[in-house]
C-alpha cells in the first residue's frame, strides 16, 4: 500500500467541495457474484422454456449415446456462467483482471469436446450430420439469441465502471454466445461434424467480435 | 448407530465452528498497521458517502489526493500532469462511487481508477507531444513568419476559441463566459445564473477539459 503524498491537497479543495455539494445517496452496485447468480437464473429460465417445448428426452438420448456431446454442452454452460461472472467482476474497479483467464478451462472443455465429437466415426443416436444449409439454422439461433443476451448484459453493466471495456465486452460476447450454444443443445438434432462445428465457431466468433467492436464503446461512457 | 453418527457429525460441525472462530479471532487480534487502519477508515467514510454523508465524502476525497498522486507518479506521469490526473480521478470517483463495496479495500478500488486516469493522461500527453514541435525549433523555423502574422493568428485563435465555447453544453458555456471571460466571482455568477457555486465549479472544470480536448484535437 502507498504512503499518501498529502503535500498539496489544499489545491484540490475547491473541486472536493464542489463534488461534496453535488453528493446524493447512491444505491450500491450488487456484487459480481450476486449478478452472476441472476444471470444464471435467467439462463435457467430460458432453458426451462425450451425444455417445455422440446422435452428433455431427445437431448438425454443424444447425450447417452455420445457423451462427448454432453461434455461439450456442459463446457458451454460453464463458459456462459464463468464469462458472465468475469464480465460483472471487470465492471468493478480493483478486481483482479487475471480472473479473465478462468474462462479458459470451461471454454477448452466446450471446444475440445465439440472437436472430439468430429473424430467419431459413428453418428450419435436421434441425430444426423447436418448439411451446410441445415447449419444455417444453428448460426441464426446463436446470433438471434446472443443479440438480446448481450444487450441485457451491457444494460446490467450500465452502473458499473469497466476499466477494460473491450475485454469486458469480449467476456459479454463469450457469455452470451456460450449461453446461446448451450440453449441450442436442447433442440439441436445434428451430430458433431466439421461443418456444424465450423458454423458454430463462426457464429460465436461473430458475436464476440461484434461485442468487442460495439460493446466496448457502449461500456466506455464514463 | 445413527445416534452415534449424528453425535459425531454434530461434534465435528461444532469443532469446525470453534476452529473458524479461533482463526477469525487470531486475525482480528493482530495489530493493524497504519496503512490498514487508514484503509479501514476511508472504507467507512466512503460507505457513509454512498449514503449521502457530505462530511465523510469530503474527508475521503481529501485523503485520496495523496494516494492518487503516488499511483500516478509510479506510472510515470510527469509532475505537471499530476494535478490533472488527481482532478480527473476525483471526478471519476464521484461518477462511479456506487461501484465501491465497503467490505473490500478502498485503496485497491481507488488505485485502479487512478491508474486508469494516469494511463489516459500519458496517452493524451503523448499524442499532444507528437503533434507539437519543440519550441526552440519552432521559433527558429518560423520566427519571422510568426511576428508578421501575429495579429492575424491572434484573431484566428480567438475565433477558434469562440467557436469551441459555442459548442459547449449551456451550463458549461455559462460557467466559462461568466467566470473565465468576464472574470466574475463565483458568488456573482451564482446570483446571475441561479446555479450553486458547487455546480459552477464542476461545470467550469468540465468545460476547460472539453475545450482542452477540442483545441488540441483530443476527444
């Protein structure tokens, strides 16, 4: 900790008094953990809506036949939660920026398990290998769902102060893209294949890139 | 059997609680050094400021000035820019005071904001330096020209300044016109405009920052 230099504090007294005159009570920002729990609950609610429509059985049958799909799904869910928590943490000055590295293990699980699925020679039960045209639906799903999720996270960070806006925006993009990919898993009737994986990666990349470009500016209001 | 297991479980939980309490007491019993005491004091003041306590707020801001200067100096901010960094950091603290969590270190929160403002100042300074010629060189190359066109340049500068002032938001424009150009006192300006002296000071500071940015080409 620094030993403060108080040599010329008086020269700033007028500004301090002016700021004091403007002071109004403020509602304290909720902790990153509390906001991450809220984010997770929201994702759970969206998952419940999709499960209500599509049912759990098709997803569980796919997972039982091809556990790599389940691992990839788990990786995506964890990435969405951890990246969300990191984004909320980066919105509070003084929190360690290095915690951004925590998204790496779940992201590696997600990417690794998805990649491993492509190496299987057999097709998972109740699925088919998607054609390029069919994968467009997956891309649309991820892009269309990621947009409101990203907007929601930017809004949740409106009272925060991210000292690294671009990194925070990348985390928002990763969290929303991973959340969309997790939710897609509930109604995804295609097996892991190079084309499908490539299209998912493209959609996730687009979401992260768009957030880094626009989200950083939106978060730079202060 | 189940009663034995339950007792063992209860005893285990009790032991764990006692050991946690001891650990907490041991940490609490350790004497705090001056810096830790100062950090706790500022954290309490900032918590009170979040609830609207002006006295606590002015105290914590006053004690923050030295810390901000130390952080900025460590980052290599030149001495002539230190006051700018202090002012920018104080204004940022005011805007984002809701992000402070009193259960955590005030120093860590403040130092992170000060470091950011220090980096911003260094970047702006760097950009300005690249655009501006070193003074002796500039005089040597353009001395005669400068003399010849002195009046014209003065008029041109005044026009640019007038134009920049005209683009300011009404509150800031008012502050510059009364306090800066007409050299009125704060009390006179407050009476004329119906604004508080505090608001006028903040508006003037923001206006000067905006004008500096516009005239030097920074946004």
